[in-house]
């Protein structure tokens, strides 16, 4: 051990960190360092390999590895003797996680968290994996044996380590190399991506694989709906609707409290990993809203409402920001908070028939479907189940609704999973957009109030001296923002402007977009780098093109800049968006399904915006705004105001040109391809005009 190695009575360096994930490891006997100069300098000075361990607070297997290995005194002694040990919260340091996840995937063919990577002192990876058990099991070598083998290999076969590290560095550099720019973006790329999604669709259970694990593919679902809106045929809508329905009826959805868990381990969407991530819910809400607009299916509206309500109730800080994650575990067990037995249901619901109907509807059985207990899910269509049980459908719906409310209140008395209440800029931008969209489509002012509070919190608390920071925790904003932080926040502020017509949000979005271009734009090849220039603690400066659990920053940027450029008329925004699409053109040709959000951006660019401007006094323009928010118009850009000289006109020049003839009288204008309609003074006429523009 080093001289200042922790003891059970003395916490390690992580006790000074604000990340809940790092704090969870503060009393390990491991001599942990956070990512930073102290650890990196020590590794170079002592020529010791680095053991990099990456995870996040809601990760079940991260908890398992901590209990099994990092709290194990013998394993900790090996770590302290041979390595400089660095613990990273991947949500705080996505730029570090991205680089070494690519390396692990290259070494092993797969990735995930916890991630364990061994580095040379100059940060080149040479061995890695994900979860390691404390001893040989599950077909994996024990962690103690891995540590001893890696340490011996580093000491005795340094030439091989150097050879391996050099090869992996070449791979990472090549992986981060500029994409081959296409001067002309090929036709049919959106259609090719849609065909791949339809081809991969699991016709039995929905999703885009016929086996687990299954993750929500928000970008793919959004692309399918966009394609259908172009008259792309019923297959795209059927594929999206089938997946959205099966997810909403599956165990991946929380049927009592709302919101989606991270993913399903099986092909049926039944058994989730129970953590809830802010970003999943922020990305899924707009898709369910779009699907409700497109189909009128009540289930989709219900899911969107319940998910937004969940975020306001359980994932919002007192200051108004949105929390990052909710844990999978409670009382030391994965999923304990969420599962039920028939006896537990009967203890809460006194009426025997109501309890029976609930258990039958949500598949709560004595044998259970998860470790002897039952994950709530809808195994049958309610109408079919009512016929099978010989119960009036209204009676079944009423009974299950009352039971859900009672069980939700009973569940609130359980020990809840821990919540990681750090506020991440990019994820907050996504949820601000979801809340604003919810307010527009569902008409609930609570969603708009939530979006306003979160936006104000981020702008006031996380942008000191005009520079956006990535994370806020315990009264402190820290860590330089990545490019996707800027892009997601710009997009969320544009959504908030469209929901309010308050020019301040558009001014803030414009300022952040200019800063994003200044800090991250590649003037030579186009597109945006993920981090600022000059980062000495990173092997490569990446420009990752692929959408993962969250959209790639470049995809977010193109979508945001196309809308913002349309609203403001700022040519630089539109230029950067178009040049980024050209950078991605050949990648979309080769792998159309790998970048669904960029395919959505290409659809936005190719189709062109449906520009709707509503001017007039607030009360008189409300029916026009409601009409504009009713149909599914994926490329719509909405602006408006009083129609008289106002600050908004400095940001949205079109408002100055489209004033009503008399103050206070509402009018709407619909433009596409630089061609605008005559002023529309009747809501029915606006509805007809929007139907034509969508056709």
C-alpha cells in the first residue's frame, strides 16, 4: 500500500468528490484517485500502470463489483501495490468513458459498465473488460488473478505491453480520424435507414432484435414516424407503433409510478435492469407524443403524461434542475422496490375481487416472473382480458385504476432506490425539451412551469462567465461542458421558446449555439469535436458519429441548428448544419441504422421546415397555437408574438414582417420552401392549410 492508503476508519480521496458514485467508493480500502493531474502525474513519475474503473451510481453490477472486490481487503491490497487506481463516474466524464469504451469494445467485442481498463502511464490502454468477479466464475477470471497477471505482464513483458498499447492507440486515433466528406449527399439515405429498421423489427415483441437485451431506440422510432409522415407507407408506422405499445405494456415501463427503466434483459420487454435514467425518459416522451399525434392512441398520451409526472415528482431538485438517475437497487436487492407478490397486493387492496382483477391484469402470480416476485406488466390487451374473464371492460378499467393508485401509495412507504441528484447539462436540455413539448401537445401548464424552472436553473447556475459547465452538485457547477451539453441545451431552449414565444429563451439559445461553434467546430473538415482543444488528459479528440444511449452530439447539433437557423435567419447556423450532414453522408450510406438521429436531421434538412408564425394578442392567438400544436408535423418550426415592436423581432425577423393589420387581432402564416401563405385569420383555415403542408 502507499503511505496514505485508506483504512476502514479513514476515507480515501473520493470523499472530497461531489459525485454520488464516487462517494459510494469513498470508504473502500482501495487507494482511489479521481480523474485528474494528481493521479496522472503520479503514474508518470512512478512508471506505474493505471487501473481505470468506470461506472455510475444507478448501475447494479457496479454495486456488485464494489461489494465483491473493492471492499475486499486482499484485492484492494493488490490494487494499491501495483497500480494507480482511478475511479471515474461516466456521467461526469463522458469524454473519458467514450475513449476507453471504444478500446474495451475493440479488445473484447462488447462493452458496458462497470468498465475496467488498464493503461500505461501515458494513458494508452493495453488490457480491459467490464465486470470481473472476485474469483473465477461465470466463465470469467477472478479479479485478484487478473490483477496479478496484468501486474506481472507489465513488469516482465514491457515490450509486449508497449506493442499492445501502441496498436490500441493507433486504433483510437484511426477511430477518431475525420470522416470522408461527401460533396453530395446521396438520395435515399433516410429510406435505407427505415428499411433496415423495418427489416430488423421483432414482429413478435417489438424492438429491433429478436433477443435480449433490448434498449429503447428513440432515434429509430422517431425516424420511422417521420418517414410515415412523408407518405412512406404503413410499415414504418406499424413498426413504430408495435414497439411503442409493447414497451408501454412491458415491465420496462413502471406501471405504478410512470417512467421507463433503462433496458430489458429479455426479448419481451419484461425484465428490466431497474435503474431509471433521465435521458431515456427525456428521449422517449417526445416519441410517445409524436405517436399520439399521429395515431390518436390513448395509451401513448397516458405514457407521456405519467412519465413527465414522474420526472416532476421524483427526479427534480428543489432548485428545479433534473436529477441524473434513480438506482436499480434498494435494501441491497435489484428491483425490490418495484416487484410484488399476490399477498402484498391483497394486503393493500381490501376488496378481494379488485385484487384478483389487478393480479390477473398485471400478471402477479404466486410463482412470480422475477426471483419469486412479479414485475408488473400487461400480458394481454385489456379488452381481450375482459372478454376472457367475463368482466365488463369498464369495470376492469375502473378496478385496475383504483388498485394502481392504492399500490402506488403503498409503494411510497417502501425504502426507495437511491437517487443521483447531480444535474447534467445535456440531459437537462433533453428533458427541458420534453417538458416543453408536453406542455404544447398535452396543454398542461405544470410541464411548462417545470421546463422554465429547469432552464432558468441551468442558465443561472451552470454558465458562469458565459461558459457552460457539465455538471452541478451540492451548490457547485464544475467540469467543462462537452459539445453535446451545448447542443442539447440549445435544442431544449428552442422547444421552450416555441412553447412560450418568450424571446429570452431564443436569445439564450442563440448565444449558446454561437459558443458551441466557436469552441467545438472543426473549420478544416466540418462537424463538431466532443471536447475543447488542448485537453492534455485525453489520448484523442473525438468526433464520435454514432448514436448510443444518447444521441451523438453532432446529431443533436444539426437538429438544433436547423431549427434555430430557420427561426433566427442566422446563416452560420444553417451552414454548420449542412456541412455536418455532408461529413456524415458516406457513413449514413454505409451504416444507415447506426446514426438514427442524424438520419432524422437529414430528414429535417431534406424535407425543409414547415414554418408557422402566429401573431396577435396572447388570448386571441391561443386557438391558432393550439391548432398548430395538434397535428403531427415533425419538421414544424413555430414562432409568434404580439405582432408589434417587441424584443422578439430582434431575434425572429419574420415577426416584424407579419404583423396583423389591427393590433390584437390574431393571424397565422404558414411558409415552406420560401413560399408563404396569405395571412390566415380563421382557425379552421389554418387546420386545413397545415394538413396540406403535411401532405
